[in-house]
C-alpha cells in the first residue's frame, strides 16, 4: 500500500472515530494497552495482485464438461466459463474497495488475533447496537446492503426508534481479520471474542444476529449469556429436536406424525446430509489439503458456488443474465475478497475446529428471534423453534430468500430485525 495514502486513510478514519458519540469514554476504555487499541483500517490491494488474478483466470486448465444436463455432477462448465469471462474482462474490484472504504473500518487485537470490523453508528439517539456475523462462504460483503437501512431507518420506511448501531466483524481466518496460528478458534472462542469486542466498544447492551457460522457464533454468545446481550436473531436457526437429529444421522425413514412444515424440513435436511455435505466433510476433516483453491481462482470460485443447491441455481441464473437478488458483481466481490486475502484454506479450518452438531437445538435460554427463509438449507418450522428456544420472541416464515438472506433479500431481513428486536429496546 502506498505509504502517503495509508497515512491519509488512517487520519480520515481517526476523525470518523473521534466524531462518534461517546468517543472520549470509548478511547479511555480501549487504549489502556496496545493490544486493546482500536486502529483505523482501509482496504487497498496493489494492481499487480489484480493483474495476476486476471492472468490466472485466463490461464485456467479447464476440465472436460459434465456429462449430465443439470448440476448433479457439480457446477456446470458453462456457468464457470461465463463467470470467468466476466471476471477477467469486465469485473472491477476497485468498486468494491471504494464501497468498503466509504465505511468506518477498524482492527483490534483480541486473544492474540487481529479482528477486522465495520462499525457504523446511527445518527439517531438510543440506537440499539447489533453485531452481525457472516458465514462461509461469505464475508462482511454479505451484510453491506443492510447497513444504511439499519442505521438510517427513516430514509427506508422505518422509524427513528428502529435505529441500530451496526458492527460487522470478519471471522478469524476470513477477510481482513488475522489468521489464527494455533488451534482452538472454534465458534465458542469466537463468541467470547465478539463479547470482548462489544465491551471494548463501550456498549452496555447489545443484540447479535447471524446465519450459517453467524448463527453458530451468535448462539454460542447466547449460551455464554453475558449481561450485556439482550437477545439474538438468526436466519438459519439450530432447532432440530433430538429424535429428528437421530433419525437423520441414522439415515432412517422420515418419522411419522410430523406436521407439513416439519416434513419439509426433514426432507430438506435429509437431502443436504446425503447430497450437499461434500465441501463441509472435506473442510471439516482435511482443510489443509485444499491447496488447489488457494492456487486457482476458478477452482476457488467453483468451490464457493457449490455451497447449496438453491444458491447455486440462483447464481447460475445470474450469470445467464436474469434479474435476481444478487448481481454478477455481488458474487465476484465476495469471491475476489477470498482470493486477494488468501483465506481459502484459513477460512476452511473453522469447519475442522468446530465440534458442534450444526442444526441441533443448543438449549439457548435468552430471547431468540427466528426468520425462516424458504430456500435455506432447511426452513426451521415454528414448532421446532418453540421447542428449541423457550424465550422465542419472534418467528416469521418468509416467502422468498435463501441461505444468503442479508445479501440476497436485505429489505426483508432489515424488516425482520426491526420487528424481532423491538421488544428488547
């Protein structure tokens, strides 16, 4: 990074921080030691890195095309070649950099690891702080569309009392956060780091939100139950009852007596466990073996696209030119972030670290809100959510949206967060 530009970026970001409400108290609380300091952060990758990326895309050693007419063998070659052509010849990463750098970004060291986070304070009084956590194969880019509607609700059909302060960290090993050099960074340890982060920012009360790993981390925060945490919201809730979890694990037939929503959820999970867990199995057992996705941008892109059947179908439509919740640039902003930060393998290690039964109910006892999207890996039924969360304060089954809800359907998820957390203000 150019030194003079870096110094200017630091100065600008410092002014943003200093103009924030409560800066003096926050500063006094956070600069007591070097490791507790909050440092301004800006994004800039050298042009050489972008040139190398384009060259690697164009030098791809393509495999033979699939021998089926659908995606049952994986991401179709036609989709990948359309993506590659756009990525190499049209896509502009600098737009994503500018979008990120227009936001207040910071780094702070927690438990020996640098944690990157976006922190946007609302102009409205009594805004409720919310820490929003992304998942895999996501990043902070997933949540960018929600920031302004959450912090500035009156400009988006909301009320001043709906306002949030928004904190979006990068999970360790992901994006601009540091890469752990020791084992042990599982969702519970990340949850502890997030609590430390919110305390370090001076918040005496806050809520948490997430899907995918963001759900796992938010639920671990809820299990720790610090007094500052008022409640959590999840768009991929872990609600599966023990008997259902056992039947799925054993590969048994669908249990009798299930309600229609429960039957659909069981079938969705059964399909995912039988046909959609390939990536999770590899990353959960042998993440270091994935050298190829750190060396080939097309290999990385295909690995990321093949997360779940519904998301892949949506992205295929995007590159076929259809209007969807995501754009080509949305998809490539996220993949390019993984490539430029060299986090393909470091992000995969979270699967190896975690020992959680991902979808099983965890005995969360603080207030929980659930938004169930139809094209999620499974659509959590209301009945299961009530059993899993004794203090369920909100449940809504949406009519559209999938795994990347904040990214694909930000307006819907913003409305959900406003409604879900209103009782906790």
